[in-house]
């Protein structure tokens, strides 16, 4: 990932979940990186977004695409900014959300 982009994406694990931690800005410049990273993951995906400080329509579209093309996706610990965007766009009805990583249940 280019160092000059305002985003960091790291991948780890928690029980049976693959956990992708996203920190920084999720916008038209960085959304393709998120999609690419998620596309390399098989199985259930938890996207930890507490460190997302900005998200535009491109970032929201990337999350929606990942949600539609992955077996099971949960947004974990959404930042206040992410919560506001999800609320304003009624996407809270689309995404599963967990308050923290410990709240994840075993994937189906």
C-alpha cells in the first residue's frame, strides 16, 4: 500500500473471524485498497472501523460492496463519524454492527 495514502489496513484474527482494522480516511483514493484487501479474505470478516476519521460515498460504497460479496461481514466499533454516516444513509439496516471485538459471535 502506498505510504502517502491516509489509511492503514491491517489484518489479524479473533477466534474464527478475520479482523481487518482500518485507520484513517476511507474515501475515493483509499476505498479501492479496502475492497482489494477484503477480496483476499475467505470466510467471515470483521471490519474494525473505530479509527476511521472520515468516510465519503466511495468508502460507504466499498463497505456495501464488501458486505454484498462476502459471506458474513460485521462492522466493529464504528467511530462517531462512521455511525453518523450509517445513520444518515439508513445503512444501519444493511450492516451488522458489533460494539467491540468481544461482542462478535461465532460465524454461522
